[in-house]
C-alpha cells in the first residue's frame, strides 16, 4: 500500500486491507512522507508532527492488524519536485523488487492533492524497473474516481473508524471520520445497491 501521508491508507482502503489481513495475506504499507506539514496541532514543530504521526500510523494500523510499515519521510507537499520524485521512485522500486506484491494500492491518478498525484506517478515509473508485475488498484481520498469495482467493507467499518480515530493530529484539522463514512455509504448504495459501506477502486 502506497500512502503519501499517514492516514491515507485508512481513508482510502482501510476496510479492504482488513479483509486481506483476515485472509492471512501479508500487507505492507509505505508512507512516502511523515505528514509534517499538516495543519493539525499547530503548536508542534514539523519534526514533532512527524514523530506524532509515525506513532499514530502504527496505532491505527495495529487496529487493522497490520505491523509491516515503512516510512520514507519525504517532504510533505513537495513530492512532485524532481529530486524527491527521483529519490523516492528509486526507493519504491527497491521495495517492490524485494517484497514482490501481487497487488499495489495507490491514490488514483487524478486525486486532488499534489503528493497523491506524485505517488501515482512514482509507482508508474517504479514498476517497470522493479520487475514486479503487480495488479494496481487506485483508491480515492480527496476526490472521487471513476470506479471499476467496489469492495463491501460493512463488517469492518467500526475498525476503520477506530483506525482513523488514532490519527488525532490530522483530525484536529479536518473531520475525516464523517467524510470517509459518507463516501463509503454512497459507494455501497450506488455500486453495490445495498445498505452498509464500500470502498471503490479503479484498476
């Protein structure tokens, strides 16, 4: 799972990741930045925010049963800069070569955050040189995608809410719980024609 910032993985595909865990499949999350530019907890320095968000990411992922986390700590808000793109594309390729995932989750190509768009571009560059033939599933965070499939996460929504609840620094600036719940409700109703919750993806 490629997460530009700590919490993107929970918002975009936390319920689906819980399904992988329960199926006994290994899940690895790569955080491209430490989220030091977040508007939450404004009294903290960028370095203190990064340490806080590392801890919150670990606690959030523990809720989902995930312990394999890698932090690149790239520049929050600046991943699209050429030097950052080059460095973290190379690091990502090395991880893909070593882990060889069957599937990679990444923010969708048109997600409305420059770091999310950069994450997608990095993956597109890293995959060919890594020798990894992973199936790519794009997830949504800041704006919706054109969905090709949906995953029913109704049984796992309480855990998803609990996991995002660990990200207190981010929640200090924005109510992610309400927005991701509303989106999951909408996706279930429109894509699965049922009550409950779903996460949508493009392949």
